[in-house]
């Protein structure tokens, strides 16, 4: 079943200047999918269309079978599809971590005793339980973003949308957030949609979509997408390191079965190259 379905969707902020132009794609339930693209490619606008923050001019967006354009579905979709935005400071609503995580459930009328259980679950899920009583202002960027994810998890969504959620973080913080999303996907079966311009973050995803000029220009498994090196470069995107290493080794005459190399595969390929020389 599709968790998210775009059918020929168009959206424009200004008349006759569409940002999303006939975009179509599907995200399978329980999958970890990445949408890559340059600034202005339409990927973040797509995220807002999923979460009912924007309404398509034409076409159809459905989330877990619900029409995202129908006003009566907005509340249900926002409970089922939680979104974490780019700047963690803009998502903070309380000074203490546990109060921040509790904010969402309190606003939808969750009983007090259940709110405590949800806080425990959410903080444990993102590895932030020991910071429960810490001031949010004392956390690192990566920790703040994990608290933002916990705030979404406390609403018990089926879909987690990370909209450029690692863009303002250092490499350590980016890794923390992506690893948290992977854990939720694998252990809880949560559907994750990762919207990013960091190619490295898409290497381990189930599926990769590449947005360009408001449409999906490429789609497939990471290996399939990163194998189309010329197309990616034409779209102004850099290859992830795992694909760059594979390309260089292939040019050096090392036969490789994949277009993306894991650390172990890279080690084996380098050993083979050394032996041949």
C-alpha cells in the first residue's frame, strides 16, 4: 500500500510560476525513501503538500488513502504524517525537553497519564531519555533536532517526514538524526520520507527520488539512481562518496558488481587493485 501518492500534482506560489509541475511518485508504507534535489527543485514544497500546509492547484495528493486537499482530512493527516523542519530552534515551544515533547499530545487532548507514557516512548526512541529534564537551550543542534523528532513521535504518527532536517547541522548532528530515522524505520516499521540535498544520506535508503524543476527526474533504488552518473551531474548534483569510489575503481580496471560501495566492499576492491598492481 502507498503511504503517500502524488498524481500529476501542480502547485504555484505565484500565478503562472509553478514550483511543482505535474509531479508524480509513490512512497510505499514502511519504506525509507529519500527525495534529493537542488534548491528550488520542488522537494520541500512537496513535503508541505503532504502535510496539508499547502493545497495543490491541480492533481491529487493522498496520504494513507486520505485526500490531502479535503479540509476534513487535515487534522487526521497531520496526526498520521509528522513533519520535522530545517531549523530545530523554530520548532521549540517549551524550555525543558519533556515539556516540549508533551506539547503535541496535550494539544490534542491525550489523557495526562498517557502523555507520560508517550514522552517515555518518544525520548527512548531517539536516545534522549537522559536529557528529559534538561533545558533545550543547552543541547547541541543534533540533540535539538532529535527532540523535535521526539515531539513528532509523541503524536504516534505512521509517517515521519524530515524536510531538510539536517541542513543546519554539523556532520555529527546530521549522522545522529539520520541514524535515528533509520532506527525508527527498522524497529518500528515507520514510513520515513527524507528530503535532503546531502547525497550521502540517501545511500542506505530503500528508494531514491530526484526532483528537478518541479518533477521527478530519476527514481529507483540507490544503486539504480547513482548508476546514472551523467544524468545526476547534468542535474547539478554531486555523487555520494560511495559512488565516486566505485566509479574511480571501475576506471582503474577493478570489476565491481555495484555502483555504490560499502566500507567492506571498498576495502576488498582496494586490496584487489593492490594485488593486480
